[in-house]
């Protein structure tokens, strides 16, 4: 028969269990000497609170400085606003004029197209009907054509 695997397997399991117990016996004194979790968590929390307080003070300082600059330069800001508003009004008037011109051009183009279609001799509706008739005739002609014997494939 074959060899038993039970001997080497049980030795490996026993060695693994011994390694775990050995590690635990050496780790317990190290864990006992470590600082408790509470003070470490408190120091991290304190550092976070200090950082948040710093950010709040910096934000307040920046907002105060921006307000001071705005007060000091109020005349320049008001002049820039007035200039911007006047230029926007000019742009609006220009765009309104261009819109009116575009509407005039569109109506002129439609009038010219209508006059052209009336003077063409054949109304647009009749031209469309004639085109459909020609297409139907062409389709019927294509269907009536039978393929020649040369183009037919011979099944193999």
C-alpha cells in the first residue's frame, strides 16, 4: 500500500500551533508595555482641533483683509461696474440691431424664393409629384429586368 501522510501532516500542524503560542507569549509583555489607546486618541483629537482652529482663524483673517481691500477700493469697483453695465447695454443694442437685420434678410429671402417658384413655370407641388412618378417608373423598370444567364451563379 502507500505511505501514510498523517505523520508529516500532524507534525506540521503541531509546529504551526507551537509557533502561534510562542508568538503570543512573546507579544503579551510588549502589549502590556504599550501606551493605552485613550491618550493616543486624545492627542490625535487635540491635534485635529488645533488644526481646525488654525484654519478658522486664517479664514477669518483672509475675509477681513478682503473686506478691507474692497472698502479701500470702492470707487474703482463702482467705476468698473458702471463701465461693465454700459458696455453690456451697448452689446445688447448691437445684438438687437443684428437680430432685426437677420429677420429682414430672412423675410426678403422667403419672398424671393416664393417669387422664383411662381416664375419657374411648374409649381413646387407638381414638380414633387413628377419626381415621384419618375422614381416609381424607374423602380418598376428595375424590377422588370431579369438577370442574364451569365450573372446567375450555378450552385455547386
